[in-house]
């Protein structure tokens, strides 16, 4: 199935039904009073988080969603039937943005979470409501109001515990294949990974965590180069980052410069994401002579000035990967325990997520602002003469 993580749709709630103008007409009651009923409320539009979905592709083919209108009122004080609400299923991890105001309406992060995105119209009142001591036969009713209409933008971020960072061809996809059942495409050339991949790392019958692999970053990604910038947002929901470094690049480039470029691009994209705990994973040690491995790894760590956790692995052979995932599982378990027991730690995590969301909104505003500017410039270039055609008739 094609991976689609951004989509724009239009939602429209149902119109409220009009109130009824009616008078009681029965035998032996020649001058019955008003009995017009109210209209029905218009249906509203809701979003529901569904863990069975993992892409927004359906919204690429159907972009307009409308709830049912309320029915008009009837005589004998009968109210019109309310319009049925429309429930739209979206993947868990979807951020909902109003494209007109750039307001973040909701963040769907839980299974079954329900979010109101378009309020149904209010019902109209029948003439029975306007009877008074001075007006025994009112001919006044009110119409139902229009339902809310909104232009929405969905941005889906995968829900993972650990995210993989690195240059193209650093071995991230090989690593996720080695520790999980995920089978992303692997080849000996850059940009083999074109979309995010998720893998469930199982350490027992009931113990596991989710790892996310995104397309590799390149220098200048924060300015739009390569594929990584678009998919970096998927790492904002992770708790831990694995910075995968190729210690023996095929082009003989400097692994330290490559690692520093990734750190720079990460900070440019999101200063808060750059503050996330990050572990250094030195990969492809099997490509070095056995007697050189330790010295090369130590030199990379020294030049980077790295003082965090360091793991030396060979993803293709599996060497060192078990120790890596075991350590990650212990760390994640401890973090969850702290957040459950310590309100300050839980608030710190919430604050980081809020900051990353604010940064994401700022990026969205900037991107949409640039798009609107380009559209305005295109409109300014429009001229009625653009479509004038001079016809010359051949003799």
C-alpha cells in the first residue's frame, strides 16, 4: 500500500432543518392554534482514531465529506429528524490543522479518540414557539442554520519509541531488519529507503518496542534538500534516537563530518527534537580489519566529543544488535516508570511534545505561507490577454 502522510480534505456539517408553519385543523376546531414543529439538528463531523490505519491514502481519492442535513419540522408539533453524524476514521498519530487559520484543531494520539471538527447546524423553530397572548396565530418560524464547513489538513506521524537517524546508506534499514520483523528494501546505494518503515522489536512474549526508520538525511536537508526533511516529523513522537554512523563509507568520506552534518540538520529542523536522548550507533564494523575496529571507533567518539552511550554493531551480521535493543528496552521501561511515578518528569515530557508541536505548526505556517505567496504571484501574472489568440487565414 502506498504510504501517504499528508492530505487535505473539506468537511461540511449538515444544515439544520427549518421550522414548520402549521395550524391545527380538526373537525369541530375551526380556529385551532399553531402546531408547527421544529426542524432537526444538522449532523456533525467527527474524527476517530483507528489503529488499523497506517496511511492517509484514502483521503487522496475522496476529499469532500458531508454530514446529513436535519429534516424540516412538520405539523402536529412533530419535530424533523436530526441529521446523522459523520464519523471519519483516521490513523492514530494524525495532527489535524485548519488550513484557513493554521490552527491545530487536535492531535489524534489514542485509539478510539473522538474529535469534533465541524459542528452541525442548529434546528429552526416552528411557529408554535411564537404564540402569545397578543398573537394567537403566529406566522413566524426560523430557518435552520448552515452547518460548519472547514478546510482541513491531516499530517500523520508514525507512533514509535525509537527513531533511526543517519545519512543515506548508513545501514539504518539493515539494522531494523536485523532486530525486528520489518523487511524494508536494502541495497548498496543511497536513498534506498523512500518512506518511513516501522518495526516491532520483540524481547519476550509481552515485551516489545517500536522502531522507526526514515529516509536518510543529507547536508542541506533543513533547506529542503533530499527526502529526510519531509519525514523527520515522524521522529517527533519518539523518545529515543539512534544516530547510525557508517564507520567504513564506500566513498571514503569522513564519518565524523557525516555525523556532525546530521546533528546540524536535526537542530535546524527542530531544536527540541535535537534535545531528545541520542545514542551513537557505529555500524558496519565488519568492513574493517579486526585489529583496527576498536581504534577507528574510539577515534570517531573522540573527535565527536561524544559523552553519551555508544554501541558498536554490524547490522548485517547482527553483531552487537542484541545488546543495543536490550539497553533501549531497559531505558524505555525506566522512562515510562518515571513518568508514571513522577509528575515533574511527566510534565517535562508533555512540555517537550508541546514545543515540538509548536515548531511543527511554525513549519507548516511557513510552508503554506510560501505556497500562498507563489499562488498570489501567479494570480498577479494573470492577464486577460493571455488567452487572446490571433488567427491568420491561409490564402
